[in-house]
């Protein structure tokens, strides 16, 4: 129950992340995108020591062909070399997909990609985020995936599907579907997530539900709250979480806490506090401390630098 929420750092073709334009002529555009993060981290394990990690090392090329003023067709290919990719032997290939993009009807991407539940999670954490909704032992995406996104400004929704017909997924998952729907009202943003997965050689399906709310009506302050429900067949849990961040010039300070109530076992409280300094555009130096009230755990800490373009 100490696993970290997947951070909201998915590199989608339709995202507003900064990029470098390499080519733009006759309705054809090629943009270069990338991010890198190197850090030192000591987890809550009593036996752990401070270790270096390459948490992100991605570079991607986004090519689009304009069919008309509303519709584009394109392809995206990403090369990834972070620590987890090297451990799985996937250093050469990250997200790779074909996309169909419409300003009126939304976007549809097909290939190797991150699906909808990878967007879930609150808190401006770097390492020790609000936990237990889903963990590092589950991912949401991969090959044989498809995702549709639509955003009107006032409301939005997405749906994703990941098949495993070739039985090459490292988590022995037959297939799963996930979705979200959200609405923006004044300074509030409300989102509901749902996911369901079937695991190989098991009668149990995995189910996940999330309700998230964000408020940005105070200058330089973001407030977030969430409820998460997980059903892993033999284990069910409810989680309540709150988080906040405050920006002052180049500094951003953030904190969060969650309360996990499993159907079996003791309740657990997890927390984090951090500070980040924007030393250059899209570049942040940071330090973070986190912990849990579980038995046999220590205070976790770490520091690092991240950059994106």
C-alpha cells in the first residue's frame, strides 16, 4: 500500500508540453520533445540506502500531416532510457503510435502508448506521492493499445483499451479498459476515473475508481482532494487524499497526505513535503521528504533535477 501514484507526466501528442519545432512547411510539421530527470533517492525501507536513479530519459519525434484546417494525421516515436526501461530491456523504444487529430472531434491514437488511468493522481510530488490507488507494480499502457480523447474546454472525456493478444505484457494481464470524464466549473476541475482489468489464469478482475477535485481560485495556490477505491480480488481498499502547492517567484512548495483503509489489515497514513526551484525554463531543482506510519519504515528523502522541452 506504499506504492506511488503515477504522476501526471504523460507525453501525449495532443498535450501542451513545450517542444522544439524542427520542420514546418506545406502542411507538414515535425516537433522534437523530451525530458530527463536524474535524482538520488532513499525509500521508506529501513534497509535502503541513498541511490542514484535515472527516472526519465525520453526523446520523441511528433510528425503531423494536415489534411485540412481541422484534421491532421501523424505518427509519434519515442526513445526511452530511464532505469525501469533498462531493467526491462526496452531502452530503445518508448511510446510509438499513429494518431488522428481533429480540433472538432478530438484525437484517436493507436499503438504503444499510455492509456487513461496513467493520468490519475493528485499532488505535486516528485518521488513519494500520495499512494495506494495503484502502484508501481501496475502500469497503464503498453503495446496493442488505443486511446480516444475529447476536450471541449468546459468538459472532457477519454477512453482507453489495452489488449495482450501476444501475451508479452510483463504483468500477465489479458486486457483492460479505462476511462475518465471531467468538468471545469469556475475555478474547479472535477474528474472521475474507472478501470477494469482481467489477469491471466485468474477468476478475479481488477477494478479501480477515482474521484478527484482541484481548485485554483487562490492566486499561486492549487488545492486538491481525492477518493480512490481499489479491488484487487483478494484485497480492497479505500483511500482519501488531500494535497496543496504554493508558488512564489521561482519557488514551488508542495505537501500532501493520504489515509488508506484496507478491508484487511491496519489503516495507513502516508505524506510528503517538497520544494522545487525553477533554475531555468522547464528546468527544476528539487528536494523531497516523505513517510508512512507503517511499522518498520523510515523517513524517505531525495533530491534531483528534471528538465523538459
